[in-house]
């Protein structure tokens, strides 16, 4: 029967471990978002990387740090386990049209295809107006998106692919401009005031960062005083300093405007001054440092000198809860956007960490494991989201009016300033 064939395809493509090719048994999610059986991961490590604290993902080859308590320390992928039980036990009986449940709520985002934007019924969700890129090996395609940034001085969007070690440049309307391959492993990216690309790197000698021109010429290598850091997230402050996260040491490095060593803060743990796999990082107009503390399922805010300010979020699926937060950015009002990867959505929080909206939700509509992995915000009220899944890699741009969330008391000033610290926001 057709429904049985569909069930079999879903089982093979989404609910089967790519190591043993059997349904997931105690599925564990790696930081790169790929999922495997706990026992398969243990066998994989024992047979190939015995004694090593870093190993490549069996799928995308991204370097993964082994938790202190071993494979058991990786996050359980409850979503895969629950969906596997639901779908495979039901065998799709009477449910051949799975989209009927996906579209049950009129307030859910309508993820669009064929590049045709539609009007949303409410403004709590963003409106897609552009999408570009696809999975593949061509210059304009991606395999595994790990970095995303936009230039504040032009309309250029920069994308890093950690699988191909490729950096690509597009215009805001999705026009492909150029791409180049690096002779090292690239992670996240940002754009300097001079219009150059800064990327976190590994397997590049002892360099922490590399700087390239937009056409791919190597300008400089920075951070030779760091070794074996496994750097990932990167952000530039308004004063020209560079902020980098270290997955190896679970800390944050602050470099001077000359890319020299300045301060380092954080260590492994779950306290206010700790991190667990701090993948991505951003800043606001006050140069506060905002970190996606992925392993702890929370967002942390620090002053530019490393002083802890606040944290918000914990594991869950309801509004304000986070499950494997990845990319992070801020808008002109200092609102914080989080790629809530394993909840298949992008959430928006006030500068004080109060949940405000979910501009993008239900990203599994594109595919069972398609998740938002990074976000960026353009000054013209455009939210840019990078999506990643099995044979799926795309960039989508959404229209999103962040001014509708300015506090009622004074809509003439930035909501991240002390005078606007009230938590009363306009309903939308």
C-alpha cells in the first residue's frame, strides 16, 4: 500500500541511525545536529578514537567534543524518539496527509516554497520573501551551513560551509556573487568594517581566525597565541574588538581591535560563569556579549569585560524554553533572536530575556529534520535564517517589523537603554 511505502521511506530517511541503519535506540544528538544511537556512537568512538576527547561526526565530519561523562553526556533527542514511536506505530493509518496536523493552527508560520511570499494571518510570525541556496557541491550551494553574517555597510550576506570549508557571498536578494574554498576548517563568519570576512578556523596551524577579502584572498591570520581551541562562534563589537567562543575550553575570548589577546572568561559547567558548548555569540549596541550556551540550553549575557549579567532559557518545548539553541543575533532595538534548533523554530526575546514571539516555527515542514541553525538581522527589518537538514541547506529571508515590540512608555528610543527597561510591550 502507498501508506506503507511512505512509512518505510520515513523510517529509512529520518528514524534510522546512519551507523547501524536500524531505528534509533536511545538517540543522541550531537552539537552538529546529527543524531545516532547511543550504543553506535560508543562503538564508533571505541573502535576509531579510543582515548580522544575530540572526534569527527560520522556524517558531516565536524569536530565534536566528547562530554566529560562520555557519550551518555550528549543530549537525548526526545523529538526523534517520540516522532519515531508515533509515526512507525501508527503506520500512517488514516493519516496519509501528514500536513493536516502541521497546519492545524492558523497562527503557524507558512514556510513557503517556489519563492512565493504569502500574507500571514497574524504578525506574530515573519513573512518569507526570499530564499536561496540549496544542498549540493556547486559554487552557490551548501552541504553544511555553519556560519552566517551580513555586512552592515552593504547588502552582502556571507555564508560558511564547514563541510566543504567554503565561504560564499550573496546579495540580500539572493543573487550569488562569489565563493572560495579555504585550506583549513572554517566555522562561523563575520564582516569587518573594512568589508573583509573574518572566520573562525581550525587545522590552520595555531591560528584562531583568518581574514579574507570578499573575493577570497587571504589577508591575515590572527590568534596564533591560542592552540587547540576548536573555536566556533565569532562576533565584532562596535569598538572593533573580536569575540570568539572556544568549544574545547568552554570559554569566550575577547581580542583587541588589533586582534591581540585581551581577556578570557568562562569554563565548563552550568553556573553563571560557566558554559557547555558555547557555539554562537553576538553583541548588542552596548557591546554586551550574548552567548548561545548550547549544552546548557540557555542564553547568557555578559558585559564586555566578562562580568555576568543574566541568563534565560532552559530545556523544553513551550514558549521561552530552548532545546539546543544555536545561532543568535540582535536587532536595532537589542531584541535577541535564537535559532532554537531542536524545537524547529526561531524565538525572539526582549533585551531582558522575556519571551516575545516566534517569528519562524515548524521548520520540519521542509523535512523531518530541517532545523534553523543560524540567524542574522538586517537593519531594514529583515530576519535572515540558515536551515540545515538531511540533504537540505538553504538561506531564507523574512520581513519582520521589530519596532512593533518597542515598549509602550517611549517608542522613540532604543529598548535596550536603561530608560526603557520596562517589560510591558505592545501586543501584536
